[in-house]
C-alpha cells in the first residue's frame, strides 16, 4: 500500500521553482503581499507562491510577472515561490527593495 501511495504522489507532483523576491518590482511585491495580483497567488510572510499552470492559465497584467510566467512556462514550472532568501535567477531583471 505504501508503494502505491508513493507512486501515486509522484504522478501528481508539479514542479516548483523558488526565486528571489527581488525579481518583482515594488508595486508587484506590494500587490502580492496584499493578495491583489491578477493571477492566483498565496502570500506568505516573506513572499508568496503563485500558480502558473501547465499550460499557463493566465497572462499576468503585471509586466514583470508576465515575463517571469513566460519563462516559467517554457521551463515546465507550474508553481513559483517568491522569497527574500531564494536564488537570484541569471537573466531576469532585479528590482531594488525598499
């Protein structure tokens, strides 16, 4: 039974990438904190988790986020976790934190 559960869970797994909150401009960061983004988002104490989908469900109205969603979809990423301590991704814009 445990083996079947493990196998089942693996088939349901969806890729998540953790990236620095610095890839979002200050307005988008604030909208994430306020749970007011144009896409499905789950704010956390130090960032948030956003649903991209497979294929991408929506194109964000926030330009910085739309560019990241485009790249995430190409990479096969279904969830994005934005966090202060996550990696800075080479090639993505970086915005100063206030």
